[in-house]
C-alpha cells in the first residue's frame, strides 16, 4: 500500500522538516528488550489438550499460502528473541508444507503436528503487565450505491494523494518508522483528520464506494476495518481495509469515561454506541475526537463464507485469526491465547494465528481476536477486553536461527 513518488531526495528533505501526525513506531533498540520468551512444554499451555486444533491448522495453512510467496529473506517480524527465533520466510517452508499434508478435521494429528514441529514460548513484558485481549468482527450494515434517501454517509476509497513513507529506506536507525501524509507546496505534511474529512476536505476527489444510512454505523465499520453491506437490491457487497490517514487512534470510550459519561467498568462497544445514539447533538463531535480515519476497497466476487482479508491478504478465520503488533510478534506465527469469554465467564483458550495488524494494537502483549460476523460475534467482540496469558509458537528448526 506504499506510494512511491518521483524524487526520494525531495521526500527525505520534506520528511525531516515535517510535523508528523502520529508518534512513529519505536526503534528496534527500544523494543528489543520489551518482550521476553521463555521455552515451555505444551502441557504448560492452559487448555491445550481441549482445543479443536484441526480448525487452527486450516487458518495456519491459509497463512502459509502467503508466507510461501514471500521473498526467502523476508524477516517474519518481531524484535529481540522473537525476531531471531522467527527467522526469515524461507525457514517456514518445511512446517508449511507439512501442515498442507495434514488430513482435514483430525484433531489428534493436528495436535501432534504442532507439538512435533513447534516450540512454545511463554511471553512476558518488561512492564510485567498481563496480556490484554480485545475482539473485532465484520459488521453487517445496510447501504446503497447512491446517496439516496437515508443513505448519506459514505465509505471512502484510498485517496490518490495519501502517501506512506518508510523512513527505514533512508537510514537504518529509522527502521520500522512510518509516516503517513500528503505533499502540499513541496512539503510533506500530515494527512487530513477525521474532522477535516467530515467537513468535506476530500469531497472533490469523489471517493465514495458505498453510502450507509447511519454515520454511527460508518464510524464502527471504520473501527472494525471491514463491512458486509446489504444493498437495496438484495445483493451483498463486501469492503475491506485499504489505508489509514496516519493519525493515532483515540478510543472514544476513553473520552466518554474521562467526561464521566460512562463508568470505567461500563465501557464497551455496545455502551459507546448507545451513548452516541442517545446524544445525537454531541455524537459527531465525540467521534471526531478520534482523528484516525480508515479508507476501504471493495472485494469483488469474494466468497460469503470467508472472513475479510487481513494484513497477509488472506481471509481471516473466525476465532482463529488475530491482529498483533508486528513490532513485537512475528506475522503469521501461531499464538496460544489463555483468557476468558466476557459473556459466559468461561475460559477462552485457543490457538490463533497472527494474521492481521491494527493501528490501535500496540504493545508486546496486545492481541485483537477476530471473532467473525453476525450478532453473536458482535456481542462477543464488543465486550471482549480481558487479561490473560499468551504463548508464541515458533518452528523448532528456528531455535538456533539468526536474524
């Protein structure tokens, strides 16, 4: 999704003088010691023997389909121990090919596959805080191809003038640092905020893909990063994340909490949405307090039983895919999650795959679980904000691998 411009020298000069909207990603020196990995046995993973691991194999194989296309020397991500142990894309070929050969639906063989081919590592953060798990889902909303009747709030495609610059291309000390913005009068400046876009900053570009009936629905579609839009003719249109405006995500639940509108233990997607609906005069201002804005692309001829594509550009699997901070966790790697279901109070202990990223997912033990679509997934995702423990699975052949 990165945009190239003609003069690298001009861009570098602009970058050095620009005032960037978000704080850049931390450097490798800052992150190297933030996450520690301790080898553990699979018997030490809470609930390991009870999970339907054949379901996890399906998600892992989908991710392998992308990993196997990467350049052999592509780093899998992470920092410190995680980066060294995860190695390069070529070092995952053997486990990916072995996973592809497994029979479907066989939990025993799936469990044997992971135990024989992977080493589990308990993850601990330098802050000593437990892992934090939230959830996301694919909203289902009504919409129209034209701004007719109630359909007046657009989902926008990526603007032509939005540029994402990788500073690591200019100096190794800036590796992992990204800036998003636009060029104006020869200077690289922050991109438009949510409030500026709502006020019409992009209207002349005619970016609308589809129109929704409710600006609150549109806001939460942006937060989730995808949507299933039911059109008036009965057809289903699918939309997925394409880009973001570069501004740091600000949770409006936290804003309502700071104002005393919601108590700390009351904040959830459902209570925030209810507050916005109950206060229509204030809703737009509260939503615009989050300057982050997401742009979309339409998924054409996309199977309805597939989840939206994640950062690996493969379909996310409900309950088996997760968004992580790639600064710390290798993309594509399996993670054992031990937390609880906020609705039932029962343990939620499953193997998931790090197949997505998110602008709000920051930190060494921060994981966002993709929970599917429909009312049940919405209810669970909206209430999911649970602590727990997390374990990273890396191929045993990588135990002595360098970076």
